[in-house]
């Protein structure tokens, strides 16, 4: 199941992700300007680990493992969500100013994607109005 880290940095405000996670990262990308009501993700992986940061704004992330469902909200750059390959994920409820930084342990490969969730997905409704 996904792990949420709250990064505690040194006086120089540096967080060593490789040291924290034991991973190295081969790909990075940004998710931003997601239209209201749209989602991203909707897959899991065979091999790839991902670390997600919300640099600005906020986003909700629904995670489904074989045994559990969980929802995380990222709304600060000192939070990092480590998604295991087996975590089926959907990013939703993006604030208009949301920018997500994703770091991936592997290069993009469509063959690594598994689109099917473990069971039906019902996203929680959040009573939030973005202005």
C-alpha cells in the first residue's frame, strides 16, 4: 500500500529522496492545468514505483491495493506519496492551481501499465468549491 512521507529537511531545506526511499528515478513529469472534473492515472504498474508531490494547490489520490482502499490528499510540497507498483491509482479533485511532480523509477512503458482496478471504484465526494 502507498506510503505518505512528511519530509523533514535539514536547515538547508534539502530532502534526499533516494536515501528516504532506496529508489533511483529515471523519469520525471508534471501534471498541471487539469480541467475541472477530470482525473489522471487510472492504472497500476508491473514494475514502476512512483513518488508524487503537490508543488502548488491540492489533489486527492485514491489508492486501491489487493486488500485495501485509501484516499490521500496532497496539499504541501513537503508531502510525498510513494506508490508501489501494485497500487492502482486515480488522481482527482485537482484545485485550479494544482501542479503535481511525479518521479518514476522506470522509463515510460505502456506494457508496464495495468488499467484494471482490483474491484469496482467509488470515489469519495468532497464538498469543495474551487474559486
